[in-house]
């Protein structure tokens, strides 16, 4: 199972990830929100740190 998910997930990225049958779309939406928050958090950290 995990090997198959990795083959689908990593090459195409998150946007191209195809959930397996029976997988709740709500979970993918929640994960997308968490990922967006993480990206925004990283961006804010980058802005705060002087380059």
C-alpha cells in the first residue's frame, strides 16, 4: 500500500495525488490546509530572518 501511494504521490506532487477508493476527500482538504499553513509559516519565518 505505502509503496503504491509513494509511486503516485511523489512524482506528480500533492496536486496530482489521486486518493485511493474509499478515501475521504475531507482528509485531503484538511491536509491541504495544513500544508498551506506550513508554507505560509515558512514564508513568514524567511521574511523575519535577515539575509
